[in-house]
C-alpha cells in the first residue's frame, strides 16, 4: 500500500510537472545555444524566431516572432498597408525559402500596426520604423518556430557584445540571394548612437546627413565595412546575447548602401519601443535588467519550491 503522504505527492506530481514546464518562458529556450559559440547555421534551428514576410508571393522583408500571434517588423515594409493587408503572408519556420519543409507554416495577417511616428512621406532617415503584425491565428511553437525575448525599456546592451543579424536579403547591393534562398547570418557588434552619428557626419555624401541616427535607433556593424544587413533584410531581427539568452535588440531599418566602410547598418531600437509594444500586447513579458529573468518566470516558482519542500518532508 502506498503511504498517504506519498500518495498525495503522486497526485501532485502532474501538477508540479505542468507547472515547471509552463514557468519556463518559451523565448528562453535558446539559452544554451549562446554558451559555447554559435550553432551551425545549416540546421535551420538556430534562429526560430526569424520569419519572412511575403508580398504577392515574393519575399520582401524579414520579421521576428515575439508571441504566438505577433511578429515585429519594420514599418517601411508596409507602404500601403491599409489596402493590401490581404496580399501579405508571414512564413514561419523556414530556412530555405525555395525549398521549404513540413516545418514551415504560412499565416495570413489579421492586422498591421505601424508606429504612429512613422511617415512614409518623411525624408529619410525613417523615424518610428517599426511595425507590429498580428497573425490571423496563433501559431504552435516547435523547434523551428519560437519567439525571441523582448528587452524591457531600461535594458542597455553592452557595446562589446556581438549580435547577430539574420535574413534573406541581398548579398551585395543589387545582388539577390541565389536560390534556394538559404537564411544568412552575420555577426555584428553594436555601435552607440553618438559614435554612429559621428561616423555618418564624417562620411562625404550628397546631400549630407547630419546626426541621422535618432533616439529610437541603434547601429551595428564594422568601421571597416564588409558585414552588414542589406535590401530585403528589412524588418528582420538583430539578436544580442543578454543574461544568457538571445534578446531582440533591433529591427533592420536603413543604411547607406550595404557594408560600406564607415557607414554601419541602422536598426530601430527595440527597448526604445518596448512601451509601445506593451500598449498593443498587454500580456507581453520582457527581459529585465539585473535579474536576468523574464517576467512570467517568477510567478510560478514559489509553488514549485513549496511542492519540493513538501516532497522533502514526505520522505522524512
Ligand atoms: C532542400 O532541403 C533538404 C532538407 O530539407 C536538403 O536535404 C536539400 O539539400 C535542400 N536542397 C537544396 C537545393 O539545398
């Protein structure tokens, strides 16, 4: 016969296991992948938040899955969005866009929310170049389809940190990625706004741009050029390691050419827009400064600890 206390424990076991599973924020699952270097890009599993946005059957932009029903992308990807929402689809879980597998899911779009400060008629550089794309229905997370953590507004990324930008954009200005359109990744360090502005101000160009990198932007790249995002990567993720997991630091926005020396790529800063994102998605959780956690995580921990204590007591 099973002793009473053990029977109680066994009854609670499924609850405990379920609790433990749900307490782990899904976007944290990539944590081990950072430690010990980058995974091989060929497995198609490295960047499960990367999505492609198709317009009339063709890849036009990237995006990042941030929740079951939401993708973050760039506002300039949707120039006439009101009329054309039905012409766009989101492709998730893809690695080679022209050689997709059963892991790939295509979703229609419910709604596109452009940041209110974005104006497609503004003179460049674009302000508020960020957009929330709501999917028609929630996607199921798999090894190939998983959201990336979002940083809270107070998060400051270390400038020494190497981040990774991914996409299916051009491999050189005017040179499209060849078939079967295999997802590309490139490691780029962040460059702070002040330094980035001084680089742009020093560049000889007509018409000159003065301090073009606004408060909602962050730069990434190399002073010597050569590695950068390009046309077609727009809206795609700039992911940075933060407290042991990948966090979405930026959204590919603009540049002058691609990979030119002294002209880094410019990204919409995700911490800068965190408040706007939470206004539209109140249930969204954010990676916070300091504790390395993701909001949803702590809520369940006390229950798990209590049950563990209880289990220990039943063993006595
Ligand atoms: C298409 O994808 C499969 C795996 O899903 C791979 O084995 C094959 O090499 C790919 N084809 C090309 C042309 O890369």
